[in-house]
C-alpha cells in the first residue's frame, strides 16, 4: 500500500481543509480523482512539454472531462413545453416560472456542478411579470435572485438582459444594487439603436454600485455568433442550445520568454504552440463526443434543450501585453503596448497569425467545423500574463487612448473579449458622460466593456465578480460560500489588481 500513500495524503489534505465548505471539498475530491486519469487519447507529446513550461494551459478542465465546458440550455423551450425528466408542465405564473427555472438550474451543469448560463431573464420572464402587480413581481424576482446567489456559489454563473427595455429588466436593475450579490454575473446585450439611453444609464448606475451589469455590443455577437446567442460565464458569446466543448489557452507572455527574438517567435515557437493546442483541443472534443456519456444519455440532450451541433471549441489566449512588451525588448526597443504604435501593431500581427491558423483548422464536431478565438480572463496561475488582450494593470494609458487600443483587438474574438474601466464617485454625477464613453468605445471597436466603483466592495476581478470583504474572510482562514474567492486570495499582488487604474471625471474634465 506504500504506493498509495501520496494519493491518500492528498485526499486527507483536501478533506481537512478548513477554508472549504462541504460541497467545495467534495468538488475538489472529484477533480483530484478525475486527474488520476491520463489525458485523452490523441493528446500530442508536445503538449506535455508546453504545459510543463506553462506555455499552454488546459484551464483546470481536468484530464477526463465528462461533459462540455460551457452549456447554454434553451430555457425558452423549457418554459413553453415543460420537461418530462423534471416532471414539470409549462408554467402559467411568475411564481411557477421562477421555481421551474430554479429546478432546471439545480439539475443542469456544465464542466462543474453549476450552470454557466441562466438565460435572458427579461426574454424568459417578461410575459409572466406583466401578469403581476409590479410590487408582487419585484418581490418574486428578489427572492429568485437571492436563491440563485445562495445556491449557485460561483461567480461564473451568467444571466443576460436587453437589448430592449422591459419591465423585468427595470426591476432587476433596481434589485441588483439593493441585493449586492456576487451571483449571477449579468451582461446587458446593448444596442445604441434599440436600448433607450435612460435604461442604459440605469444599468450604468447599477454597475457602479454593484459591478453589474457589463455591456455587450449586441450587433457584433449577433453577426459573429448567431441571432440566438447568449453571454455565458465571464463574457463567452455562444449559441443558446449549445455552448463550448473546451477552452484551452496559449500563455503568450510565457511563450515570448522561450524564444530568442521576433523571428524565432513567429517562425518557430508560436506555430509550435498553436499547432499543439489545436491538436490537444481535437483530442479533448473527440473524447467528450465519442467516449463520454453526455451526448448519449443526458436529459438536456434527450429533450432537445441542448444540441451537439451548436457547440464550438474555444481557442483561448492570455498575456498579449507581456508578449508584445517582451518581444519589443528582445528587439532592443522600449515601446510598450498601449503606449507605442509599433507595439500595438505587433499585437495585431500576433493575433492575425493566430486567427489565420485557427480559421484554417478543421474540426468535424465544432460548429461550422472551426474553432473560434477567445480572449480569456486569466487563471490563478497566470503570473506574467495579463488577462486576454488587456494592458497590464497599472500601465493603462489615458482613457480615450485605452479605448482605441481595445478597439484594435476586440474584433478578433467573436466568442469572448472584454475590458474593465473602474471609476470613482464622480461617475454618479456624470452618467450621461459615462454613457457617452461607452458609446464612444463601441464606435472605436470595443465589443464588451464594464465598470464598477473603485472604492466599492463588489468589483470585477477579470470577467467575474468578487467582494473584497469575502477575500479578507478567506485570508483569515474562514470558509466562504462562493467558490471563486479562492481564485483571488494570495494571487492579488501577482495580478496587480490593486494597481488597476480608477478613472475620475474630474481628471477627464481637466484633460
């Protein structure tokens, strides 16, 4: 039994961890067991070397994923038809509708035990809300939101609103600041031609108070993903009724450290990493589709709430900023991304190179037989790699230059990209100007952006929400209900979160 000792010690360590709630321990034990398996058949040998050197990351999906990473069930179909598996008829009232959804959520899942997509709340619930007195509807929605926050303790659970203004949308925007919940993460599907300015300003006021909602440019996602899309997890644009098989990532900042110069990067190291990641994703997708039980037996598939041909593979990346800055330095140049035109254009060249390879790669199972690029928000072990294509925190340029820089890169990522612009209290007195900034950002190419109050408790860490007070509790050794807090503790200095620039309208006026 001596060969079992290391495994037993790790199991004991997880079981005795006082900072984990019961369900967090069971989840950690399950993931540990899964990772005793080998990676899927067909995983290229180069992957093991590039994972060890931290140039490629499987984003903690595990060695044997049993289901797709992100699943977006068709909740509209569910509310219209009910479910035989759940023994539920179509709801007739708001009370029945929210309870039916909560039951579905409890029985749904993605890679982990929580659904990453809760649906477009206003589209799903408006017909039921309109049948109720406004006060009654608000009370029901309040407890619906509280229930979600207390039972789905993960910041990567996402819901959507918009682009139209609705009674449901207004009620939720009134409730979000009041409740100060971490979950769900909310995105407003924003269209300046459809979304009224007053409704958009109400959403911005809410975002300043509780970091919710973020703004997604609706026209971009409709064109690049599809008319019936949802924003899931952090900011993943995916087809409703489908989702994403996998999200694997290049750590571009780390890759740039393993090459001699610009030529070596483009001719040798980057092509090797891209090709390895593409083959690794193929192996994982084949494993989920052909070997695992999900698409053969899961009730969501059998009842038509999920369809295999609506899933894609997400080709992710982080660390563009560090990659650009490292390569500029290797060429003897001092320019930095966000501050130098040559550096910014190098970033474009890197993304064009990756995009070309991704678009040329054929995958039989991925939607339209191709993967899509994803600017990933980062993980707890990404030291030396800023989230996606973001400028490193603490080195952000003046606001308008920052927005234009984002516009250079966002269009490469039809399934997930975003930037965050915190403001101080002056923003509350300047909601019209703040909305103009968001509109201006979208005009120069930004596709997804968010804000929050720099001094508030609720903040956006990368693409998900977190309470500073919860982080402090975990640092003191106290268990907290939300799983995602652990992603921040002990990593905050490495991520330079405290250095993220907080904008002021006094500064903007002075400039």
